[in-house]
């Protein structure tokens, strides 16, 4: 089995940086999930439709989140059986 995670090319990385900045500005420097202020240099990019599941690095799919919220979304709690 191979790794099915898409890879980034140089053009995608360039546009992702632009979309990050636009998202941060559109959100007035606030975390998309909790609404707390987050400095631009501490904000993390979060894909609404996960990149690993086919989501694109494009405006409308990238939101800025604080590190805590982004980590919570990427590590959902495990259900007890």
C-alpha cells in the first residue's frame, strides 16, 4: 500500500501562503473555531475539507485557527468501547 496523501508542488505552496494571509485578514485576526484573537505569526492554517482527503489549498477551504483548536480538530477524541 502506498501513501495516498497528496503532495504539494511549488505553485500550490505559493498560493497557500496567499490564501493564509487572506483568510487571516477576512477573519479579522481571529481563530475560525473559537473566535479568540490570534497573531498572524501564531495562526495555523486549517482546511475545512481535509487536504489528506482531497481538499484543495484554495480560498474558501483554508481558515486560520489558533494552535489549540487546530490540534483538537486533527486529533479527535477516541471513543471508549
